């Protein structure tokens, strides 16, 4: 039986940056995923398919073998915290995961004195781990978006969110106060596929690595 691979990608900026990289690695979808509402795409490689799913679902698809490879942000991987291989840092969608707070609080605030915090975030596990490691008690409020609103309406004192240019924080009178992690997107792989589909996995990973080196030169 010929081996086949499924690669999971997510919509948005990761897709926009990953498609050119895959194309440089010789993998091109037959339809444009940015224009189509399809979820599964055949590619010019008869044995490689793409599935386009929500970013937070990519690690789940890869961990459980519904996809052999995937591209996911380090933020999503840290929050998922599952059993999969992180194969290549693609350097895509770079940003940082930060604790932020209102500028007027930051003016007289020292994180070294934090003992109890109320945090709004979609990164519940990451936030819990980060503050627990510092011995800080937290009440974590799970939100699915617009974290920046939480301190403005008294829902939480602080937020944990991704920051790129800092424009969103500035527009909401928030400032970065603690750095949790530098974030970029990674190529990840299913652990069983790495063994059972060794040849096709290795050749595909090598093609992506070569394309990545060429773009970084
Ligand atoms: P910025 O205003 O450029 O600092 O971007 C911050 C907003 O964009 C926040 O709402 C973030 O959640 C989101 N964001 C920034 N970088 C990324 C990324 N690499 N992936 C997903 N969302 C991001």
C-alpha cells in the first residue's frame, strides 16, 4: 500500500505564511484554501492532503493521528500540552505571550509583589502554570477573544495574550508587564506516523526544512 500523509493547517496568518513555504517544498493544494469553503484539499502530490481547521484543533488532530503533520503556534502547543513531536520552528507568525495590565496600575506595580491575581485569558493552562511556578495565586477567567476588554470593564485586573506590534494593547490603554514566552509556528508530527510512515514523513519534513533554509538565506 502506498503511504499517504495528511497535513493540518489553520486559517488566518499561519495559512498565509505556510502555503508559500509548502509550495517551495513542492506541495501545492489544487484549490486555494483561502478562497474555498472546503475542509480537505488534494494537492499536486497524489499522496498528500491538507485539512484546514481551527488553530486550537491542530494539535488534537495531530496527536490522535487524524493528521500526520500540522502547523501550529507555540501558544496553541503549550496550551494543548499533548504527546506530539515538535519538528521544526518555521519562524512564522512571530509574537510574544505576555501578561498585560492597565497603564495606571503598571505605574505603581511590581510583579515581585504579586500574591493574588485575577487573570482573563484564553490560555488557561499556560497562565495557571506560569503563575503557579511563581507561587502566585490566581483566579483565571476563560475568554474566547477580546481579552483586552476585560480590565476595562472590571472583569479582571490583568490579561495573558499574544502581542505583536503592541497596537492593540496601546489602543486599550494596557501595557506589557511580564514576558511568558516567545511564540512562532512549528511543524509538528504524530508520534506513530513518525515510525509507521517513516520514509514519507522524513522526506516531507526534509523538503520543508530545505524550503525554510532557502527563505531564510
Ligand atoms: P498587535 O496589536 O499587533 O500587538 O496584535 C495583538 C492582537 O493580535 C491580539 O489580539 C493577539 O491575540 C493577536 N495576535 C498577535 N500576534 C498573533 C499571532 N502570531 N497569532 C495569532 N494572533 C495574534
